[in-house]
């Protein structure tokens, strides 16, 4: 037998390099900051991983979305699920399993959500927890709710669904808008805009009024600036507050496409046919309003807040509008980044509205009909239809703002929260009522009421040069060259007597199924 042992004359066999380690110096192998030059660089990868992790996206979906965001193929970059998993773990973006939360450990977090959103079920609670970086399983949340709030679980599961239909062509084919006056008794008014194909909420605003057409068009401008483009059509009910959007959007469309001169690029949806925004209001009433309405009603019922008293009205407005706007922004973000349940009755893509809006190509035949525009286009439209110095954008008189801001800062600028809202209101009202500057401010507030009434009743007419275009089906299909998708909407019946008519009175839409 021949011996296989090495002798002094034998040359040692060179060790083969490990194909799983990066080539180069030994120190590079142990450098935790080392990145394969062919993978997406960490400075681009990390913010996107954080973004999609906050949306609750799994690693495989992240790979697909991030590759498109960074144009990986064009840049010669690769990205794998394992790379995402390793990076996510090293950056402490932990998944549901990695966080290992149980019903008992979730309890305090769930109760915190319930303080602001008492009607949230297991799915919505999961979505709200995700906004705070807490990734929990729906099963664990449901188990906790069944143990601690069994009656409420039974009440939610007993509700029935009513189905309504709407049709649309693709992303940014149509944006629908609608107003909401259920908070009018508190001196607050809401307005909403929805991209109809994805269902993504584009704005959800609270202000002292919602009837001025210039104010409403400013919401539209905020949306189109964010997306660097405009939709093909807008739609609303026939309220005069929507004339600003009808005029401004049509003006922009005609500026970008002169062949549309003479045609109004806005759809009037009478008789409760503005279906999608109305459904969104019903969802808001069910998911968002109860906790905050309880807060507002409490101060009104105990006599702390009298809407007929000037000082009460303006102190409340100064606190409530920015505070509730922050909560509405959080709701909009939660809604747009949450995945709805699967529904076999829908032919539209089912996914997170944010992802459908920004990546329609990942959802079958979906297309993006957004018309690109630039800041100069928006600036000119703003000058005509929503000049920034218009009185409608003034929440309170400058003199009053200066006075109350000084008092708030003297208090240490305490954060306004659910439990501190009324104590801060009472402290500010008390401080202002004894302030030597108030006798000078009250006449200004009285004049501001007159200004506000004038602004709220401002009239804008539809440009007489523009005629309503053809039927909605013909316009959408002719201009998009795309068949209409059937969108099935679900409206959950509730016990609110003001909500039920909004759902039951929905009539057949103007558009016809293809």
C-alpha cells in the first residue's frame, strides 16, 4: 500500500477558497460592514427595508419592490431574500416571529390602541400596532380580545355586509372627493380625496370649514405636487365646494393637452353615486371616529366648551385642528399601508393601497394613467384657484395666535394627547380669560367671525367655456384605451343611525360594467 501521508519532500495541497466568502484580504471576510459590490448598497437598502418593514411586507415581497425602486437590473445589482433577512435582523427590524409577542405581553399595547380606537378589531389593531413598530400575529391579538373583550368580538362578527359596485380603469384614472359634516357641532369639518383604483386615501383633512372651493382645491394641489402629476379625471357630488377642483383640474388638463379645450374634466356623481369616498367615510366612522368623538363630546356635555362663546371657539380650534390633523394623517398612513383581506368577489387587485398606487405593474394588467406635470404648472393653477394668501387658509387671527402661543409656551408646551387635551384647553382658556391682552383680542375675534362667514359662502362658478364631456364610460375607455375594472365595495352595517342611510341609499353608479 502506498502511504498518503505527506513527507518532507511533498508540496502541501493549496487550500481551496470558500465560495461563500468574499474574495480579498482576510480582514474583509470578518468586516461586518462588508457589502458585496453586486448587491444593492446599504445606504439605499436600509431606508427601503425600514419603509416596507413598517408596512408589514415579508422578505420576498421586499426583494421585488426594492429591486424596482432602485432599478436594480439597470444598475447591475442583485438582491436575495436571505440578504434582506440578514440586513433586517442586523438593523433590528424584527418580524412577527422574531419579536415573539404573546397575548399577555401584547395586552398593554392593545389597551393603548383601544384608548384611541375602541372599536378596532384584531385586524385593525394589528395595523395600528405596526405603526409603533410592534409586529404581532392576528391570532395572538384575537386571542387576547376573546379573553378580555369577548362581547365586543361577538358584536363585530355579527355585523352583516352589503355589497356595492364601482368601475374604474387604472391608477390615477379617477380621483374622487367628498366632504363630511358629522363633526359640525364641534366646529370641525372634514374633507377626503381617494384614488379610486388603488383605494389609497390621498388626503383626509380637518378644518374650520369645508365649503370654500379654494380650500378644497388646495388639498388637490398638495396631492398632485406629491405625485408630480395629475389624474385623468376628478369626480364629486354636485356641491359648489367642488367647483374649485372641477375648474382647477380642468385648467391643468387643458394646459397639458390643448386638444381638451372646451371639455370639463370632472365628473358629477349625483344621487349618492360618488360611491368610493362615501364608503371611506363609513369606514372612518366605524374605525376612527368613536374614540375621538367621545373625547370631543365630553367637553361639550360637561360645559367646558361652548361653541357660542368666542374665546371657547378659538381656543378649541387652535388646539383641536392641528391635533386631530395629526391623528387623521396617522390613520391615512395606516390605512394606505395595510393589506385588506382577500375577496374573491373583487376583480381589482387586492393589496396595500400604497403599493398598488406606486407599483401598479405588479398587479396584472393594471396601468398608471397619471399625467406628469411640473411645479410651474401647479404654481400657476394655485395663483388662479387657491392663492396662498387667501383668507380661507387662516385658522385663527394672527393676533390671537400670538397671544395663545405665548401662553402655551409659558406652560412648557406640553404635548397634546388624549388625556391632556381638555386639561390643556382649560388651562389656556383660563389664562387667556384673565390676560390683559384679551380685551384687545375679543373685538378681533368678532370681526373674524364675519370674515369666516364671508369666506365660507364664497361662490365660484364653473367656467362657462367648459362643457360636460360624454358619458363616464365613453370618456374613461376612450382616453385610457383600457377596459374598466369592476370594483366590489363592502360596506359594513353599523348601529349609527346617521351612517346606515349613507350605505343603504347608494344607488347604481353611472358607469356601466364591461
